[in-house]
């Protein structure tokens, strides 16, 4: 029901009367006098169908999914008739099992499976759609260029997701990607280097700040500790106290130092579990930072435990 129709149709006798849309008859009717003021109204809703042998939760809409620009048109193809014979060709609801195999090319099938894998991995670590889209584009470029022949598609998909996270400014560690993938960290690392070389692309260097907020949030640390840990890691880098150490291990050691000086303390094991770093790695970085602790803490930090009472390792 609408007072002003976008097509400019209205009742001449009652211009301000609301119009009633009868989709079954395709008419627009004046709500005051019942005059049919417009006909051939197009129903823009989905067309529905129901079959007695369909699953209870099946979507009855005839409208398919949107076109995927990364595929070569196979997602818009129409299947007419069935070629399978016998009980093995149909599922329990009477639908053909293998009709898509006949219509989708092997290339598109590989892309669809890879996109599904990327989407599932992203869902497990709460990544946004923009990252998924970038990872899908990277995989498409690698697949079309046939640059990584012999490598498994799952390994390439995992590496593409890792690169997409780096390029979108929300990097994840290799261990985080490995945890949601079926591929080893070593194989993802190999594919990562090969993809960068094949596509002639690059990623920004990761810093301690890229992980600090997420690690502190997962550990349940307050903002004051996060700010202190960020300052400690940044100053340690500027003073070259931890040469050769990865940003992740430096960030973990900075969080450990800041938390030990605050009221909310976290152990090396707790931090290591969140950051994906071994306890001994955190300990080694912390030992390098401890002698300069007084210079590393921000001036406005409120100490709950004085620096001279911090653990030595």
C-alpha cells in the first residue's frame, strides 16, 4: 500500500488516497473508491516453488545466487535433463547427485573449492569479507597464471589468505593461519614466497603494533597495560635492544613485562598460548629487555609492582 506511486499513478477522484497493490491480478486500486488506476504491475519478489520430496530447510526461491566474476560463467549455466540412471545417481530426495560435475569445468571446480576453503578459514578466525575477497582474487591470479604447478590448492589458498591479511593491514601469524588450515606452517611459508615472486607483489613489514591490541584483548588486559606494552616494544626496537627477534616475540615479551608491572599479571605460558610463541622465546626476549626496563616504560605508567621487583626471567 502506498500513497504516492513512483510511476506517478494516482486516482483522479481521490489523488491523496492510498493505492492498494493486488499482485495476484496485477492491479493498483484506489483505497477510497476501488477504481483500478493501474494494471500490469510487475511483482519484483522471488518466485517460489515447493516439491513434496524436498528437504525441510531447502530454500524454495527459484532465484539463484549472484554471478561470481572470478568464475568463467559456470555459475550461471542451466542444467536440462538428467543423465544418471539407477539408484546410485540420485540422493534420498530424488535429486541427481552428479549433475553439477557435468556442467562445471574442472578449472571452475578448483576455484569454487578454493574459495570455499578460504571462506571457511576466514570464518574460524573472524576475518572480514574484504580480506576474503582479496584472498580470492589472489588465488584466481595464481590459478590463471599457472605459476605454482605441483602445489596443493589448499596450501595456495592458505598462503593467499595470509597475504590478504598483511595487505589489508590486519596481519595474522603463520601459526594462526596454520591452526585453521590443513597445511603445515612450512608449506604455507613456501607458497607465500612463491606467490609474492610470481605475482610481483609485496607486503608491508609486520611490526609489534600489528598484534598488540589483539593479543592484549585476548588476554583480557586493560588499555593501560596495552599502551605500556606498545611503548615498551616500540622503544626496544628504537634502542636496538632485541636485534634479530621477530616482532611477535618482542610483542609477547613487552606484554609480559607490562603485565608483571601492573595489577593484572599474565604468565609467559598464557601469553605464549595467545601469541603462538614458545615460553622460552618470550623469556629470551624479556632477558634482553629487562636491563633497560626503566627506559622502556612510558613516563606516565602507574606501577603496581616496582621495576626492581619484576621477575628476572
